[in-house]
C-alpha cells in the first residue's frame, strides 16, 4: 500500500484527513460509538516478530496477533489461561502445558502444536541456529534448557534453575507469544511485517512511518473482540495529536499531563489519569571525578528539591517516587526516606569533601518535561555552589550516551525506563554486568548483585520481598540515584470508548476494548 503524503505536512497536522481516507479510517461525521477506531502511538511500528520487537508499540500489536500460554486478565496483571488448556508446575524447574486443540494460524499455516511452542521459546532463549540473529530478549528466557515435546498438544518447559518471574514476565508476556514455525521459516525476512498468529486480531495493513491496521480474526477461538478494526497511527508530535483528537480523526491517545489538560474541556472526550510503572530519576556517574566521593553525591541529593522539579516537568500531576520500585510493584520499599532539600547540609558535605567550584554536565533527552526539570535542577544546585551545564540531546545520540567507554564521560543525567509487574525486571539494569550498557551510574555492588540473583530464583514471596527491599536500600546508601517519579499516564479518548490495559498502561489490551453508550 502506498500513500503519497509529505512527511513535513503530516507532522504539521494537515494531512490527517488524507491519511484517514487512504487507510479507510472513520469518517468525521460519525460521532457515536463505532466498531472501527483509530489510536495514536508516538513511536513507529518496526518489527512484529515477538523475538525482535523494538518496544511497547510493537509489543501491543503482538499481544493480539499472537496467543500465549497465559495472558493478563482484563485491566489486571493477574494471569489466566490463553492458548493453554492446562499448565502444571511439575517441579521448580519444570512446567508442563497442554494446548487447546483447534487453534488455527492465519494465512493457511495450520493448527498450533507443541512444536510451535518449542520453536517460539527456544528461538529467543537458546543460542541462534542457522544464521538466525540473537534476540534482544534472550534474557527473558534466561536459564532455559529447552522445551520437550511430549505430544501434539503437550510439552514441558525445562529450566536450569527456578525462576520467580517465569510466568509474569515471560510465559504471560510478549516473549511468550507463540509463532507459527512454518510461517517464520517460509517468510524469512518478510515475517516481521507479515506476522502469522492465532490471536483475536490479524494484521491487514502496515506501512512504515504511517501505521497499521488490525482486523478481527474470524478464526480466533476465543470471545470475539468488540472492535472490528483498529487503525494504529504513528504521530510523533503532541500538538498534531491534540488537533487529531479535537477533529475526530483519532479516538485514543496517551499524552503528557500538560498536553492533555486543555482537552478536558472538549465535548465527547474523556481525560483520565492512570498511575504508571515507568520510573524517572537523576543518576550520577560514581566513577567520574568528584562524583566518586559519596559526600559529593549526598550533597547533590540534598541540594535538589524533587517536588519543585516535578512541578516544572509534569505540572505537579506526577507522583513523587522515593525508591526504585513504584508502589504497584511487589517489593516496593514503603519506608524509603523522603529527602528534603537542605542547602546548609549540602554545602557542609561539599566542604568536607574538599570540593569547591564544582562544574558538572547534566545530560537529558531533548523533551519538554526533562528540559524543565533540568533547568530547575541547575538553579537549585547553583545555590550550593555547583554549576550545571544542561546538555539536551536528540534520541539517537542520547540513548547511546551511557554505552561503552563513552559512558565514562557522563556526569549527571536524567533517565526514564519502562517497568513491568516484577521487581527483578526493574532491578536488572543496575547490576554490575550492565555497566557500560544500561547502568549509566557505573555503580557496582556485589551485595546488590547477589540479592538480585537470589530474588530471581526465590519462590517464597516473603523471602523474595525482603531481598528486594534490601537491594533498594543499597541503592539508597550509594546516593547515586535521586528518584523523581513513576509518572502518570493521561488517557484521552472518545467518551463512548472503553480502553483496557494492564495497570501502568505500558501494555494495551486491544482485544478487551469495549464500546459504551
């Protein structure tokens, strides 16, 4: 499918009607409930093969094109059976499954069998075969020995050691999506844009820098989704999104609080705030010059006012975060200290460290929320004698800033990571082995690493929770992290549309979206 629309015009918001017409989207005059809707995503779809997905925008399509052995219940992180008729925890390292018979892949690729399950999981978790590229999500299936096929519909997942989060973040998540072995092998390089699944929707159109269309799968064996068609549109610019919501060209978007606020007065739109499990913090490179001194890091932490920074970055709409794990996540440290600004104590710590006239660079992603918080941080730290240069970078440069040797040059930085409903998923980026990759603090603590590893295999929730809290306490003692917020997602949608998503709203559940009056 080819659409002739100039990219500059599209971003300016004047090509929306042309795009809608070309993709068969809803007519402006159709104001009431309808079973064909248009949603906005802020990053382009890139790869719809679960093994090579590039982020949540791809993953949310995978969730409804494919099935998993288990999936999240509607508006919940709790799991229920999906493609599996039965799942048994045979032992701490063995999980048996029985598939529901008659689950048919689209495009004539036949019935799902245990061989497809084996192929799907092993292509992510085991070493690549036959020139296959290693999956970026290999760690999701870390410790996988293999999948033993015991019958047409039955098999056994065998692990090297127990995994506390094997169900929540692997089997029930996108790395647990079951692909057609035959389709992947036949389609090869075309597969990422021609996915074949057994889920409630099938992909019927896709074009880079434009979007995609999901259509109800008539062969799906579960309850039919309420929506016949979902048009997914890539619109990077918030202002363009605002205009498209007002005009009726799109029906759903997630926006920053400041962008969403004016839309509260628009008739026919519902604006609601949902807690997020993304987490934002100011990090410090513990290997860099004066920042290697604990007292200097403590001084910077006391020189900042988190509440002022959040007021500037999120219009005061985002909740304050005082530790790594947001309150919704198991193992959240409820008693974490709430640091208050103390200029006198900060100056005293700098003096004890023998530091004066300190100059540091604060690296941020070039987006309004981070720019505003950085400017406040600069003004606050100037009052304790620390001069800050704000370095706002575009995404391609910014996301490589902490990688390899270049990460050694960082001073301070603002970072935002997406979370999952599991502590080990969130904790993994701060182990020593992530130094030079995602551990931009370059903080290395053997006790933290040991707690992370122990929590990953501990099946007793009480013991695991204690380990996770202790790990957060070690992070606090390092003073390398100034926790800011777990943000807030602002959903803006037609008042007759009933969206559904896993709490935190990183994971959308298109198949459970409904229609109201």
